[in-house]
C-alpha cells in the first residue's frame, strides 16, 4: 500500500493564480481531510469528506474548494491564490470515526 | 469544550533523560487519544494511541498515561535520544464525530 500520497511536494504560485493539490489514498479511508499547518502552529481543518460525493467545510474553508468524485481521491483547489495561503497542506484519512488518522507527506505552498 | 490543551510548547532534554508532554481535554465524549510525531518536512505519523479503558499503554520507550477523572493524558519518552527530536501532537476524537481535535504541538529537542 502506498498509503496517503500528495502531489506536488512544493509549489510557488503568484498572487491570483490557481492550482489543485492532489491527494490519493489506497487504504479504504471513508473519511478524508485537508489541513493546513502554519509555522510553529497546529493543524487547522480546511475541508473534510465523509464519503464519495459528500464534502463539508472545516474551520478555515475560505479561498479553497474540494471535490470527492471517488473514494480514493480528494483534491483541494485554490482559485485565487493569496499570500495568506502560504502554508504546508496535509491530506489525511481514516477508515472509521474515532480511528487512526493517517497523513500524507504534505505540500509546501508559497504564494508570492 | 472541543479544545485539547497541550504543554509545554517546547522542551529540551538531555540524552537519556525522560521527556514528558501533557494534554488536557474537556469533552468527556472523547474516547480515542493518539499521539503523533512529526519530523521537519514530513507529515505527522501516529506514534501511539490509547482508549480510556486503560490507564497506561507502553510501546518501547514511549508510554501514554491516561487520567480519566482529571481529563488529562501525557506522553512519556524514556531514555530520550537525539533521534526523538521532533514535534509531538496530541489529539482526541470519538466515534460520534468526524473531527480530530489536535493540540498545538510540542517541539522536543534532545541534546546529544
């Protein structure tokens, strides 16, 4: 199993550009999440999904969008990049509620 | 009620010493308490987890102590090694929620 994989590892964006952060899992995770982690800070939930076709907002959803057309994939879309979106983004998943959550390796995003 | 308070923010320990990180929660519905270890440039990885039916769980040099009445749990790293230098996050969840509530992290440095 590859686990939770994310691409790209690093990206520089100009203000106003858009991009999609990819996340794929092969662990039969029903639940998937996107977090952002700012330097020296904890994890903030952006969006989550409880299954294919079902997504909902977390704590900090503004400026982001998600989709979940398949169980395996959960891409995160940034439409108009802003410097405030400079962060490290982690995708995570777990099979059931109250079970171990597994994280991807992260995508480091720099918006200039 | 949804917070998990983690302390200390940073910790410096001599090689061979004991590292202790504490977390406190308020929501009595939480029944799953994992600890994650994160190295620079990597995603958080599950280190050890406990459920409230036991007061202690040990895996190698890592031990979780759980005090249900005080609503506190802690991570003890025995014989700390320089390779343990990382950021540690506690978290809490339960089977009735999609949310994983993370602490703010503790940056541990073990001096050689």
